[in-house]
C-alpha cells in the first residue's frame, strides 16, 4: 500500500463546497471543508489557459461583496492562494472595483439574506448558499439563473478554468462553484481491520463483491468481544441514523424527496427496502455501536472517532482529527442501485447571485477572472485530499469512484419533513417499515405542499 509522500496545503480555498451545521435533520452538515462534485456538477477544466472573456467594464470604484459564513478571502498560505490574491488585486485594478469578503455567522446568514432580498437590495452581490436554503429562495424568485448573468464568452459557458457551473436545481442552473472532489464515502478503520483479520475493503470493492450482503457479513465479523469479558469491544458500524438512511437510499436508487416533481419518497419501494436494511443493522444483526441514549441522535455522527468501529459514513471534512489509519470506498450499492449514484449530498452549497444585484454580468465576469490562476496537481483539490488521506489509493478512490456520484438531496428544504419521526418509529420502536411509510406519507406530502413546487 503506497502512502502519500508528505502533506500539502489546500490547493484552492475550496470554500464553496463547505457544509454547515444547520440543525434539525441537516445537523450532519458541519461548517467544515466538504469539497464535492455531483452528477453534471462540473464542466471540463482547462489545464492553465482560459477562453477569452468579454472586455473589462469600468465599475467606477464599486465594492463587490462576496458573502459566506466563513472568511472567503485566500489566506496566502500557499503558492496558489498567493497567486489568487495577486489575481484579485489585478482584477480590481482592471475593472476599477474592490472585492469585500463578508463573513456572517451561519445562524444569521439566511435571515440576513431573506430580509435584504425582500427589499430588493441583497446584502451581498455573490453569496454562498446551501442548496437546501437556495431552493426556497428560488421558488420565491430571489436567485438568478446562470443564464441571466453570463455571456457566451464566459469561461463557465465554455472550457472553465477553476470556476464552473454547479449542479442543477430542479433542472435549471442557478449556481457556480470551484470544481472539487471528495464526496461522502463509506470509510473504514484500517488499523481495526488488520487487528481483526478482515479483508481490506478496497480489495473487496475491486473484486466486485462490494454490496449490502458483503457489508453485513463484514459488519458481523467486526462485532466482537475480543477479551471474553462478556461485553462487545469492537463494532461493525456506527453513524447518525438519518444520515445513514439518506446515503444508503441514494445507493439503492431511492430519493427521500424529488424536488423536480414535488413528490415524497418515504413510500418509494427503494427507500422502504433501504429502511428495512438499516433496521436489520440496528435490531436484527446488532452490529451498531450506540454511544448515547438516543439510537437516532445526531451525536452518533461522531461515534466512530473512538476507534472501535470498523466502518462508518463520513464526509471528508470530518476526518482531520482521527488518530487511526483509515480508508474509503463508495457506499455499497443496494439491490436496486447502480454505481452512478453512491451517496446523498444533503449539504451541497455553491455561489449564487441574488435578484436585485446591479450589473450582475459585470459582477460575475470580474469574479470569474479572479480564478484565472494556474492549476497545480492532477485535479482540483488533490493537495487538500492528500493532506487528509495517508494513502494514494484513497485519494484515487475518491477522485475516480466517489466524485460525481452524489445525489443532491433537498429534503431539509421542506418545513418539518418527517424524516426523524420516520426513522424513530423504525429504529427505536421497531415498527413495520411499510406501515411507518404510510403513516408519514400525508405529513411528508403536506410539507412539500407547504413549500410549493
């Protein structure tokens, strides 16, 4: 197994794809790095040269505000960050403008956006926004489509450099982002696998045997009383139940909510099949480590960090403080799934331009040019991934087999959508999955109707 030689800093800010802890059913999304790319998320990326852009516009000293819930300004700690800072200064002079990077606390961000959007004068010209938050804003007409502010000469409409169209929302392009990689995968504790004599999951994956049956087989083998004291010492799996449902449903071809059609998926046979599989993990095979008092509590999201769990779902941003060696494979596809989709991205975010921004085409053009910098590495975010993963095989697995396989999920955009109650009835109360799905169907439909199509 070849280890990565040394660690390097983040190639780009990669800030557009961070996820944030927004509470409720979306609490798994913490304000950490989470560079991802979904189906159709990125256009081709040129090595170093860009297509010609439209002539620069004299913006009369205008301040272009770019907002997020963290500091978007490159820190200048790496060669690429220094190059981007120099490019920003060059663009400011070229367009007679000034970029201001606005940092608004996460819990204040959307209220501030909504309040200012309603006045027709949004607080920033470009905003980072989670797709879950963007969808209601789109339905209210508060965000612009990409076609409303780009030109035929724009890099995003041709061969992009380091800024590309982000995935569609309801079959329309509204956002743009830095091309990234490193979506959520099924991670495993390599140290524990070796200790227990379990087969390396990347070898299992390469052999074509990586499916739900194999997953359960390995999880059962990893759940052991290793010192014969009558207590389980190592466990097959752990995680937040709602996050597990999302990811395994995506890997089984199911979708909890389809925003394009405005339909709920709790009664979808593929989601029901997934929920039955998860219930088996908790209540039949008993391979789950439950650390807290609530089986479906969000705190279980980090239980794997104790080092006694063999397999666990985790986005890349949640791996930086681990003390054991770990690897990654895609979530195993279920009986109804396919390799094209392996996980659900419930915290996807990107750049948006709000309605009401003056001269949005010029604003976008100037911002886009700040990314006309040299790309180092074989692909964007390579250096960042290498700073987290100790093995080249894991970086390659993310880039080649997990990147571009995420399912954008906007479930938490819908008010009081009953995912939590659905999972509590099944996992905690061990109720029939089919009966539970029918029980929560009206509530799910009412939630979707409340937001609107």
